[in-house]
C-alpha cells in the first residue's frame, strides 16, 4: 500500500504533511534534511502526532508528552507503546509513504504484557490482550504469562491477584464474547496491582538424592511443618513431592488436609487460594505445579487460626465440636460402607430420598451447633457423596448472602462473602480429590455459616417474583441502594423460565463495567460454579444468583475507569479517532 502525501517542496516549507494509508493516518516530518514517516495517531491515547514538536530526532506528543524516535517509531516512555514508522520514497519531487501488512508478533506482545504488569499500565495490558485475541492465539498464553509473573514477583506468595486472574479464566464461557477481553484485562491488571512494589519470591529447591521419601511420608511432614509454622521446611517438602512426580490429586489431598487442620484459616482465604492454585494448574498443565503450588506454603504456615479467637470458643465451643466430629468421622464413613469416599449400595440412594443437599443446607442455615454437626454426620451415614455435601454447605453459605439485610453494616457483606467463597473452594476440592481429612472442612464451614446467623436477623425477605426483565438490571448498578430490586429481578427471571447463561452474562457484564474489588470477582465466580450444580430453573439456582445480584448492587456504582481504558484500547486498534479537531466557529 502506498500514498502520495504531497510535494517535497511543500514538505520542506511546512515541515510536516499528513495523509492516510487505508484508514490509518500518517504524518511525514522534514527534519535534519531527511523525511520521516510515522503514525499520525499517538499510540497512547490517539492525539494527532503532527500537532507535536520535533527536536533532535524526537517527536513529542503534546497531550501526555510521550516521546518517540522518528527513525523507528519506538517510544522512550513505555506507558505510550511504540508508534509505527514507515519507509518514505521521494521521486520526481513527490513524497510517497508505503506500508506492508505486519504479521502478528507474539513474542513482542507478551513482552509488552509483562512490561504493563511490571509498571501497572492497564492500557498497555489491554492492548496486549486485544492484539493476542485478535490474532486467534490461545487464552492460556495470557493466563500463563500472568501466572508466571505473579508467582515470581510476590514474596508473600499466592494472593488476590492470582486468584482474580484464575477466577476470570474460569468464567470466560459465562460472559458475552465482547466482555471476555475485559475480563482478562481485569484479572491481569488486578495481578499487576497485587505485585507492584513487592519484593520478588525466591523458590526453594527440592530435596535431592538417589531416592525421595514416599509421598505419604512427605504429606505427613508437610502437615507437621505447617503446624509448627516452619514455612521453609514445608516448602522444601512440597517441592520434593512435586519433583518426585506425585499426582496432582495426592498433592491436593496433602495441601487440603493442611488447610483444614485449623479453623477457617485467614478468613477462609487459605482454602480459597489453595483451590485456585490447583485450578490455575488445571488451566496451564501439570508442569506448572512446581511454579505455582509452592507459593501457597508460607501464607498457610503463617495464617490466622480461628480456633484461637473467642467467637469459635464462646458461648459455644465450636472448635471443640469440630474436633469431636473429626474424631467421629472415620467410624461414620466405615459404617456407611464408603469406598474411596464414594457411597456403596443402598446408602447411595437414601440421602436423596431424605431431602438431599437442599434439605441439609436449610438445616445448616436454621440449626444450632450440635444439631448442625449431627445433620452432616447423619448425611454421610445416609450415603451423601462428597460432592453433595460440599454443594449443600455452599448453598447454606450462599443463603446468608441472599438473606443479608441492608440494615446491616455495609462492611459485613464481606463476612458472608467469605463463608460462601470458602465453601465453594471446599466443594471444588472435594470434587477434585476427596479425602476423609478434607471432609472435616464441611463441619468447619457449616459452623461458620452458623456464626454468621446474626447477619440474617432480621433476614431479608426471600424473593417470590415469577418474572423479571434483565433489561432492568443495569439500572440497579447505576443507583445506590437497589439491592433488593436486583435480587427480585434475577430471581424472577430464572423462575419465569429465563436461562441461567443469560443472567450470568448480564451479571458478569455488570461486574466488569465496574472498578471491581477482590471480593466481587470471588463472589461472581463462586456463584457461577454453584448455580451450575443445581437443576435449571430450580429454586436453589435462583436463590444463589439472586444473592449475587444483591451483592453486586450493594457495591455499585464505581468510577468505571478500567472499562473505559479497554474501550480506548479497542478504538485505537480499530483506527478510530479519539481526538477530534474542534469545528471552526460559524
């Protein structure tokens, strides 16, 4: 493609000429007796570069003062990205600019993504995500780049950034296609913010020698060192288990046991981070376990143990109930005839006949501590599977959100959110690699639901609507206080025959339009996973997603800066003019 932008005489006289290569504007500068052609649109935010200043081989954009080398188009200010330079031919006194189609440069795109992560440049991150997607490259490349960055550059280890990145990767199929790049930008930008200014992490090597202890012994060592808060020792043991080729299921059981040896570690974040780390390995492949899983160790060892707090000891000794249930559990499993945590024979049918997971969930929500523990042990004895038990506890935790009254302190949304997202994590881990030790977490989480009962006093009225219009939901994100209205719309839409996928896409779009906080991403992703575990059109599905709509409405609106950044990046890639010349006065 070639374009004649004017005569050489005009170029020398004016110092700059402009033209278009297809839909892309270009400008040609006469500087130091040479012609230089470059994009006429600043790659930062689209300001016309012909309005800039050329000096000493550098063009400076007047909008945000980004500087570019005239020869190559390369920026000297990484926030702006590089501009494209074009070859210029001068023949017969005419100035001609030419261009060839540039192939997608995957290495450069991923390098720019890392630079954006390092410097906290959401616009650079957005451009990399959009370019990668338009080239048809796999999403796993972006997730892998983020996971590697987050694992290396956060000394504290696995945290909110990697959690949000994984959550967004998990829910991409729930979103409208146009929202999926925005979801990845949210995850990567959150990761960038979580790592900026933090020291890097230096991993410990595994034990080396002619042989490695069996995984069962390594597992016992791991739990012992977590118990004594010996983070370095525990990390080296875990690294050794991974390098020995231990299956992911065995590693999940080992780390899940340590995460439930104590109560509700760090408000449930340890169990949630552990689950998300394994889900991230699921996205990237087993080889990534050596990079990702050890990042959990020091946080697990140093976590707050809630049995040390008064709420778990008085007026009821909930920690004691958890210990007693853990002691009783092996006998209950044996009497139920469980084999590898799968019920056998007639026991496999009796739990569903007795009301199943939904009935158990309501018994947890409305019960007292001892009856709650008895209900869970009884369900195991009647043949409930690990998956059913996990789903029941997660539903109970979700109901605390659905019934959360707006008269409560706003900060208490986090209290009920923590119970729900941790219960979802436990459910997913029980599905992935069930174990008798991990089943202890069911009692712990059920008693956490009990502790949160005061946030349902009074309980918000459960919605009863039989119809709801999704077109009414956006107004709930735009005005504060539309909590109950959002819940009624979501519930009525599903109970009136609406599709779960449409509601999740609408809720996801509302989430991504906001400058969302960590807990929002967790809640949405957990709700998507839990709703999918119940029959379409069921009461349980509708109540879970109604609670999610209420949670989002309680936290909106925000400034919505990140979604605007992605819109800018999208328009720049399309060649649209973000800066328009003012019309001259009439």
